[in-house]
């Protein structure tokens, strides 16, 4: 009985140590550093919104974004940056139809999930995303898995080029009306692809 108890205690100590090491590693992986931080602006050239069901593309000549990046070390990856404004210029779709695109639900949140120290690339998500398009009798809303749920976009941030690249996620079209019907349909999945280059260098790292 004594031997069994001793063995159990040894196993418990070993398990505790292992769990302690695992927790420490996870904590380190979730500790982020951002420099210099503060306000930032960025611009993307020819961003594209694609309805993956119909193949319809909406292309803009450019898009501008602005936000605030946290500064310092020991930061949480969740909401490491806010995106406070997004705008699009000269957007058009099939048959030369022009559109106005409006961002809704701002501010959106930029969340850092993992970091590759070799490439200097942070992989993460942008949450809170909603948008509305209108033009030539065509209107539609874009959101997440339902018309009332904000979408999540996938993205990466590259330190060397200070570029935020967006693609993928769970964006869908809703409330489609007018001449959009057939080109876009309510419930269709969509992708938004854009590369936003920051006006000034910002660096995000994690151990």
C-alpha cells in the first residue's frame, strides 16, 4: 500500500510538472509585443470581393483603412489592434455597374493568433466585419454565418513589408435585392482579398 501511494505521488508530481510546463509554453506563445504601436493608416490596391457561388466579382481601385495598434510587451493577441475606419474607392462589378461600399459595425478587431519567427509573419483574424453595397438598383449586406452575425476574416501581417493581407473567412451575402439578383444571392459565401500596406512600419512579434 505504501509503495502504491508513493508511486501515485511521484506520478502526480510528474504530471503537475508537465502541466506546469505546458501552461507556461502556452502563456509564452500568447504573449505579444508590438512596436512602436499607436495610430496607423494603410492602403490596398485593387481589393476584390468575390461571390464564390456565382463567381461575381466586385473590384475597387483602392481601399483605405486606419486603426490603432497596442504598444509594448506582454500583450494579449485578442484585439491587439482596432480597425476604426475602412473605405473603398471606385468599385465596379459585372456590366460596368458601379457600387458604393460602406463598412458597418466598426471598430473591427485585429487578433493575433500565431507567429512565425523565421518569416516574421503573424497569422490572425479580423472580427466584427459587416459591410453594405449599393449601386444601380442593386443592394446587399455582407455579414457572417447569419445576417445579424458579424463575419470573421482570415489574415496575415508581415513585419518586413508591413502588409496586412486578408483572404478567406466566413463572409456571406444577405438581403440581396434589385439588379443584384442572380449575380449575388442571399446566403452565398464570399471572399474578400486585399493587401493593406501600412504607411509606417509596425512590428508584431511573439516568443
